[in-house]
């Protein structure tokens, strides 16, 4: 029979392989998996290709004598609880040689300023430092799952024993995974979108308006950001790490802020109106903010969304000779889109996407990073197989991803791991 048709034996082989990679049952699969991977465990041929401008990553900013460095992580689909970013945080800290922490993490229950009874999620701040060099980084973790958890409870009946026992074990596992992750993008496009964006805005407010020492702990309160210390916005450096739907949240959140800033007065409580914000708004316009998007989904998640308030006019805002240069929000939003070709839910960003679908006032630039975060293997007579679930969730565990975020590529500061394992193609604009 020609190779293009599946035989019964091949079908059984595929089914057996899927059970092994998806079930997570080590007692069954460990011996077989070790035998299958014995030939390749010492040979790592996973792809890492970067197309765009060279960049330094976060490490050089740590050497600044003035200002603080602040990084906010935003999760994607699926239910998350505070602490979900611990593995990524620890790997990044080691790569940046930030081997100490100042005290324990601080937790803030995020509140909607216009509806104080509405909880928006949790913001956890961890202060990392190197006691020898004095380098510091405050890491913020936004957990917004509380917003969608109640709506997703509509599917709890399907996860119960009443229905679950009727499915094959692997199918039941996949159905529960689908019930946990599938509704989030749908919910985001509905009435909960503004609440999730408010959670992001509140997180950015706490990050930009206060230093670690000033952050409250175990508190439940909104951030208004009316402290008198303008130096935070003027001197501090900001960056974001996001995963899947989190990337859409970060972009939409920044576009929301870009829309709010010109009319900020109308969003303030009556007793706060008249507070001068001009200096802060102007200082944002000099910022370059990197966003490291893991399992980037911007093209797919653009579907169903309206265009931003200002699109297709980047040339009018982003050059110092542009007619509306003074109306930009920041000088550059540097987007680094990580995608594994075997991740069924991630995408590169096409050339014209930023001009058509991103707010021109953000002055976006795009760097695409094509990276295999899981191995492609041959097993059971079947070639070129990769676990699509691992390809979607393993970015924050990959040492090359961590090294790219920490030390960039195309400069003398790049990590030896990146220099050895990643190809860099410079795109000249």
C-alpha cells in the first residue's frame, strides 16, 4: 500500500504515541520513552532563528545608576494562581546573576477604581538583587484568572464524574484541558474584556508609580498613581513578558493607556482632578518598552476586534520629524514574538501587521523568533513528531528563551548559549 495511506498498524502506532506524550503517566511510558530518545538525548537540533534588529535584552539596564528596572509578566489562557511564574522567575534571576531577594514577595489584590467591590486579580512583586554589584530588578506577576473563573464554572458539570467517566482517559484529559483554556479567548472578547484590561492597567499603575519599598503588602486597594515622586516615571525602565492571550492583553492594555492619557483628567475621582500629570505623560514619550511575547497569538486574536483608535499612521508619530511626534505615547514598543512551529496556537507576526492593527502612537517594531521549545522525534516508525501541548507551554522553561530575554542577540553581550545555538538575520529597515 502506498505510504500516503495509513495502515492499521500505523494507526495503532500513532494512537500509542499520543497516549504516551499526552497522558503524563510515567509508570507506563518512562522505559519506552528512554529507549526512543536514547539516540537523540545528547544531540539537540532544535531550531532557534531570530529575524529583526539586534537587541541587548534586560541585562544592560541593570547597570544604570539612576532608576529602577521593572518587569511585568501576564499569563495567558487557563486557570492560574499566584506563583505560576516561579520557574521562569528563578531561571531569569540566575541568568541575570540576581542571586538574592529582598524580603518576601508582596501581594496586592487589584481593585477596580470605579467599582471598589470588584476584584480584578492579584499582583505579586518580587525584588531581586545582586548584593555584590548592587544590580536590582523588581518582578511583577499579574494573575487575572479570578475574572474568568466564575464564567468558566458553567462547564464544571462536564468535568464531573457524571460525564468524565464516559470518556477514554486521554480524551477526558484533553476535554478538561479544553474546558479550562478554550473559553478564555471567548470570554475576553465579551463583557469581561474591560475588567481584564483594567487589571493590566492597575498592575502597570502600581509598577510605574511606586518603587518596591513603597508597595503595600497584603492589601486590597486601587492604584491611583498620584504620589509626588515623578522620578519613577522619568528614570525607571519597564518591560513585559506575556504568554498566548497575555500578549493580546498587554497590547490592548497599552493601547487603552494611549487612549486614556490625553483625557486622563476625566478618569480621575473628583477630589483628584487638577493634579498636574504633564511631566509624567511627557516622560513616557521617551521610553522604549520591550514586550517578550511567548507563544505569540496576536494575528489570531486580532480576529473579532475593532481597529485601534489610531492605526496606519506610524510615520506621523514615531520620527522626531513627524507632524504628530508630540502625541506619541512612547518612543518604541519593541515586540519580540516567540513562536514554535509545532505550537498549534502560536504565530509569527507578518510584515504589515503592526501598521494595520497596532496603535500608531505605540511606535511598534517587530522581531520574530522562530524557536523549537520541544524536540521533534521519530518514534514507532513515524517521522517528525512533536508534542503540540509542550510546544505551547514550554517557552518559559527553555534556556535559550531566558537567555534571549536577559541578554538579547547580535551584540557582544549576548549569552554564549544564544551565540552557539541561535541564528540571527538582521533586518535593515
